[in-house]
C-alpha cells in the first residue's frame, strides 16, 4: 500500500487511510495542537448551557427517555461509577480543612452510626487503647477503626448489604483487630489468632 499523502510505501493496517509513519505522526501532532482549543470551546459551551435554568431538567428528562438504551450499553454502569468516584474525590480534595472534617464525620455517621461526640467519649473511656488487644490507638485511617454491626428488622446482616439497615456502634479497635474480627464474623476462622478474644468481645458488645 501507498500513503495517500506522500505516496511512500505504508505498512499501516488501516485500509481506509493507510498513512505512513511520518504522515501519521504529523496528523497526530496537528490533532493534539487543536485539543486545548477544542476543550476551551467545549467548556464555554457547557457554561452557557448551565446558565439556562431549564438545563438540568432537560438533561434529566433526556436521560429518563434514553435510560434503558444507556444502561444496555456494555460497560456504561462501570464508567459512570468511575466518573462519579473521581468527581467526588476531586470535590473532596478542593474542600478547606474544616469542611473536610465535617464531610468525614458525616460519612462515618452514615456508614457506621458513629457521631463525633460518641467517638470522642469512647476514645476517652478506652483511654486510647484497643478494646481487644489493648494496643495504643493512633487516630487515622488505619490506626483507629470505629467498629459497628448492622441489623435489618432485628436480624444481623453484613455491612452495607441492606439499604436502610440500622447501625449499632460497638467499640474502637486497632486496624489488625478490626480486620481479624471481620474475618472471624464472616466465617474465615482457620488461620486467625485471638479467637477467644473475639468471642469475648462479641458477647460483651453484641453482634
């Protein structure tokens, strides 16, 4: 095959436009130079659309009408979840420190039932020690875990498995004990240590 632009031999597998390596690179560079301008125009159009008070309503109506078709697209649900996850992460990073603390407290209350007051009170009651192994707790993502269990209509259910389940806060644990307790309660007990301590903890604090 020959390149349609320069006439030189081309090894491209693209039968519709078999460009040679040099012409393909030039075309690619030209498209990349256009990209910032294209993105700028796209952002301006989006801002103009968002100024329209009926824009969100129209968007919702369009999605409602095309919902079945959209959800049937392969990989659409995964792409949408990833888009929302990234949007939430960027929105969280843009918050000032005070708002971040409020967002973390709100999320903890929603998922585990722990309020900031309960967390502080329990931390003081335990004197900063893990309720199972008595190791020192260091406030942070993995250094201190707010343990809880969930029930639905009075029946114990796995965490985040039933919408509207009631959250029951228990005690504060270190990361290894929280992980081990989760494995113990899910039935994976073959390679666990401290099984007696886990049983004693559950009988004392419910679950």
